[in-house]
């Protein structure tokens, strides 16, 4: 798709508006064309803007002179009915193939290449991916590609009774009778279900697609789901059934919590659905910008690349970004948006992402909430509470404290739930023969940090809530806040434990070199601890946002940024960037990055952290480059502590409190 062809997209959009106006009684094509050109020449080029024009007496008289009230009302009705059909991003539920109101990517070629051969081979397949990955949408499209089969789609989210075996088959039968009302076949139990699919009753082989299949394990007890699975396994090996293949759709992370050793059907046909590629993300946002000629397609392309770097192509997370861009930056009433800039560009997207994205997304959109619903749902007394607690402990002590961590063999099984749910993944280094693990994307890590807040509060002293926040005239004293954080609130036992989990040797990026083979800190670890502590201590007066980001510099060099943004209703903004290093060049690079924040924040802060043997050695501060120590534009705080986390030395380049 050529997203630079704005003339063509402008013509199409203008033509649509002209045709809508020409539908009004007594308005011919030439009148409609003249009105449309006048509207577009004054940048009134969206349905919502035209509706606002019709609602303003002066503008209505300017652009629609001599129009009668009845004609105005008729046009408003036409525009409102059309507005509902304008293409948008949507993430709730599977999209139907004939849905022309939603942006979507055609993945049918992949499913034909990988899923269809398994169906042709009479397999019972687990079609799986993390939640929000577009599995249902893909299947809705795919069933139209296999006319040689009778495709039956059943969603376990709706109308299924999981309370008993007979209740399950009876409710399943009710759904089938709705799809095949002429069958006159009553299903009351598993025997009736098997008979319903007798081969001689069907003219073509049947493929049964069951969405949200893993709800069977979550909502029924072991005796129920064991009996149900026994029936499905019998069907697979029967010569008399019309069910040629069964495709069970879900994330199946729950199977790891219940220690389910085998596939539900005692088979190994597992098909993991891939995320969007970078090109597909660019294509998706290219379609969006092509329908909106008032947007700069090159800027939208830059935003799409940044979204891909954050989400790693996860469909639900990618589309969530698109929804919030549209709702908060593009289509807000009267053309205003949270950063006050139209058309939007990469900087306005980054500013919105840093300040408002997480509060908007977590409060409103369910795609994120279901990602770790079992882990952090405080309102559910789950049968798997002990396993869930163990998994959260593993997240905090391993995944959230290191950008690449090893998993002891004894813990690997407990981590498998996180693999299936798309929270962490295996990063195998074939060259060195080692396996390390990390979050599937920066987006996921940031969200997990937000979710961990309530759980992490149990690790902190109770006095944190009652401790006054150091401030003067509504400005935070960042030096005192960070001194208090490290001296009073830092969970020292966790820091000690993390020397084996979160502290990397010299060869890993993000570490400082004190001496050969000396264990040294990663920014990753301190980023997590500081975010959790500040979120608990400074809330609700301040909103604390984590921003871990990965980017490439040069051809193959991967770099990381660890920021924390602090904002409040008075627009007092603070950006903290963390660097664990004694390398002058590395510190200088971070300093320049922090300076760039000065445009969007009242107080940019650079934290330099080192682990030393002697925290009372003033030479360590003096050894920093004089340009760093004497820097006036950026507040620099140098924090040193020993490996036992008993002593801290905290210094700042500012003469007065910050």
C-alpha cells in the first residue's frame, strides 16, 4: 500500500461526502460538489466536523445558505448514520469477514498453509496464542475459505453450562439446534451429542471450531472436564462420526496451572498463532491514515513503527494503541486533543503515551485486563491460588528485575503459564548455547509493573503510606524523596537476592564494569523497584508511569531506556532516567537524553547508581566527569551502595533541594 498518495485518498473521502450531501432532498450533484469543495478547502473534512458546522448558526449559514430546516435535519441524520460505519480500530471479540467498519489484516494465507493441512489430516488441533491475539477473527475469516467442509463455530463464552456433564452437553446441544433448526434432534447427554454427528446424517465432513476452549478447565471441576474430554477423544477415533477435525481455540495457559501433562485430546497438534509483523502494523496504520487525509501519512508511519517496537506486534496491544490514538489524539470533539496538536506526529504520540496512555488504557479497555486476569483478579477465589502466588513471586524476583534472566530447572514448570499467556518468552542464544528469558515486549513489562503494585506493597513497611512526601510549594523535593526511598523503603532482602537474578556480569548490556567478573547492577532492576515504591508512596496525588523501551541504534546495536514519569493535576512533571554505569560515554549519552525531557517536564532527573565496596569514598563522586557534576540543566543524583545494602551514599549536583 502506498500511504504517500494523499491526493487519491483525499479524492475518495471528498467524493463520499459529496454523495452523502447529494442524498438530501432537492440538492443535486453540482450543489453537493460545490458545498463539499468549500468545506474541504476550510479543513472541514470529517463527518464530526461537518456535524459541528451544522450545529453552529453562523457556520451553517455560511456553508449551507438557503437550506431549509428540513434539509439540515435530513443531512444530520444521513451523516450520523454514516458516521457509525466509518472504519475504526476495534478489539472486542472476533471480527466477522463482512465487517467493513473495522481495520483488519488478512492472515488467511498463513492459516491455509499451516492450519488447513492439519484439518485435511483429520487432526484435533490446539489453535493457541495469548489473549487478544486475533485468534477468533482469523477463524471467522478462515471458515469461509474451506467450503469443502461444514464448519461449525461454537464459543464457550456464551450459553454453555459447565456445572455438570449432562448440563454441558445439553447446553452445547441447544447451541447446535440454533445453528441447525431443522435437525429436530434433541441433545440431552454425550450419547445424543455423538449421535447428532453420525456420519450418515451429514452430506460433507464437519469441522468443529470451539472458541475459548480453555474455559472448560477454568469453569468446571476435574470430574466434569475429564468426562467431557473422554467423549471428544472417543469421537476422534470413531469411524462413524461426521466430525472430521476439531479446532480448539484459546490461550491454554490454564493447563499449566492444573499441571495438565497431555494435550486435551492426547495429541501433539499445537499451532501457535503469530503476532503481526512490522510490515503488517505499518499496513494497518497505513489504512487508517489513508482514510483521514488531514493526517500526515509519514508521521503515522513513524508512530506505527514506534508502536511495533513497544508491542512486538501483539494484535490486541497494537490495536489498543490505534484506538487511543483515534479517540484521544485525532477524533476528540472540536478537533482538540490531549497534547493540543493536529495533525499528530511522533512526538505528540510519545508525549501522550508517557503522560496518559496507561491510565486511559487500564481504566477503559478489557484487552489488557484479561492478559493476566487469573494472576491479579482480587475478586476471585481461585482453585489455583497457591500456584498463582508462586508465579507472581517468580515475576517479581526474576522477570521484573532483569532484562534477561535464567530459570532454574526446578521452577521452569511454574513459569510455563507465563509462556502460554504471552507474558514472557524464551530468548535462545544458539551461538553460546544458553537460554535466557525476557518479557515478550516492553509494553507487557510496563503493564506487569502496573499490575504488581498492590502485590508489591506487601513487601514494604506499613509506614510508607503515612510518611509525608517531601515537597515545597507543590514541587517535589526529588533529592529527599530518593534518599528516603533508598534508605527506608528499599526491600534490602530482595536486593540481596537479586544479585544472582538481576545483576549481570560485564558481557551483558546495561551493566557497569568495576573489575573483572564483579557482579554489577542493571537499570532494569532499579527501574522496577523505584516505580513500585514511588507508585505506592506518591499516589493518589501523583500518577507514576513506567517506561521501559528497547530500540536499535546503528545496524545491530540494541539499547535500553529506563524512565519513570511523575505527573499530577497541577502539571508538575518529573522524568527520572536511570543509568547504572561508571562509563563516561554511557553516562554522557543518558545525560543528553534527559536534557531532551526539559521541553515536557519541569524537573528532569538523572539517577546514576553504582555498587561499591566503600560507600564513604568521596572520590567516587569526584571521579565523575566535571561536566556531569557541574551540570545545571539536569538534576543529577548519584547513589552508591554496598553489596550487602547496608550503607548508602547519595549526592547531588544541585546546591539547593530539588
